C-alpha cells in the first residue's frame, strides 16, 4: 500500500489539506493588502463640542423628519464606541438613524496621565451632565432619551437617578447591575487585583491589561481559534475586512483614569453597591428607586462578559411602572454587529421610543 493509498483510506490527505490552507491564507493576505485598511465609524457625523479628551458627536439624519427628542449614546469607558458603527451594513448607529431617530454619541477619547485623578463624579455629574445639557439646549427640550452601553449603562443609570428630570426614556444595553451573580466571571478576575498598588504605581489602568482580562474570559476562541479560521474567509474580501475591523476594535484599548477606575471597581465588582443601595457619586446616593422614567433593558442571552442574570437584576431595583426587556439571542458583541441584531435591535428601540 502506498502512502497516498493509506491517506485515502483514512480520509483526506493531510498534506493536501495543509497546502490548501496555506493557499487560502495567502489569498486572504493578498486581498487584505489590496483593499487597504478598512474604515471604521463611517456614518456621517459632526462634532458638537469637545471637553478635554471627550468629543460629543451628532450623526447626520438619514430620514427627512427624525423624531423630535434625540437619543444620546453613552458608551463604556472601556474600548471604543466604534463598535456601535463598526460595519456599514451592520451598524447600530445607522440602524437607529434609518429608523427615524436623531442620534448623538459621547466619545470619551484616550485618557492619559493628566487624567489620573478624574473621579466618577467628574464623569457622571461633569462630562455626562454637560453633554446632556448641551443636547437639551440644542433642541429646546427639558429631557432627552439616553442609551447606555455596558459600563456606560451603569454611568447612565447613575446619571438618571441623580438627574431624573433630564432623562425622558432610559435604555440600558448589556449593562451589568448585579456584579455578584455566580455567572459573572469577570468579577472573579477583577476582585483579586491590588487596586491601590496598581493605580498608585501606574496612575491609570492600562487599557491593554484590562483587555487581557476580557480576552481571558474566552482564551482559546479569542487567542487561537479565530485566527485559524481566517483562511476560510479568503474568498470573501468583505468578510476579511469585517474581521480586520473587529480586530482593530478589540485591541484599540484606551487607558482608564486611575481614580475613576478604582472607584468603579470598588463600588461594583467588590461591594456591589448598586444592588445594596449605597452606591454614592459626588456625595449623593444613587438610588435606583428614583428611576421612574420608562426603561427598556436590553441584554444578550449568550453574553460571556455581562451575564444576563446581572442585567436582569435591574427589574427588581427599578422604581417606576413602565419597564420592558429585550432578550437578544446572541453575545456581548453580536448584539451590535450580527445580521440578526441589525434586523431586530435598532427597529425595536425606535418603536419603543416612538410609543412613548
């Protein structure tokens, strides 16, 4: 029996498979080089104002008569808000615009050592409040809609509890609330950190280090498996471009202002104060019972970063009468960039706001 006969009897020839994998991988690299760097955050927008590292953007409407009350997107301090507009055909921002909304977004920028003493009070009662006031003034309204994403959802909940008259409708999205549910693996990774030593030594929380913690939640898939499958995208330049966009977003990690990071981790991952009812910002208690405005809580059922059980805890803390939930069948990232999400999430948000 020849070696080829042996390979045929056992199935596909491993040498041929290896050669084909190399060919496809080479073809994919050629497509990437030919296409250049893919563009992120391509939806047309304008700068409304800047403050220190922060930029407030307004997206240009895509319908003739958008809804009168604008929506402000408050992204997390972690990673970059380009996730909301990562791909032209699967963009949360573009979906909201196409659904008839007027959309603003806060880009927190890249904090440096000069920002190490910024507190949660600075972010919530300072920067965030100023952005809300700016949008309200531009539209001549006393209150606007607020969509808070992940950690930005926690900041939005705090802001709405402290300034309830400025938030007409509140939409937390994949937002952690109960940080001590057993499924919250990130809590188990973060709590052992020596915050005083880390922040005292470094000044800020390095973005790449925090990103390493997130990648550690799914080490094989994020560190190895996805790169093996790059060759499967070789014949599809569009899919390759989307892969590169995602990789760029994953590793685009701003540092976090040291004092604010320490305050946030202590109040949430360590002490779970939002659930306990003793979370304070700027000397004022963040009381979820003051959240009386209509609320749409959106979470992902297969979220490996913010487990749905953590987000669902908001139902029992909410003090109002108009509470709704959307359980998206997907993950923490898929809720922004999957085809299913592009068909469901933005239209559902627009419909919910339109009815209120």
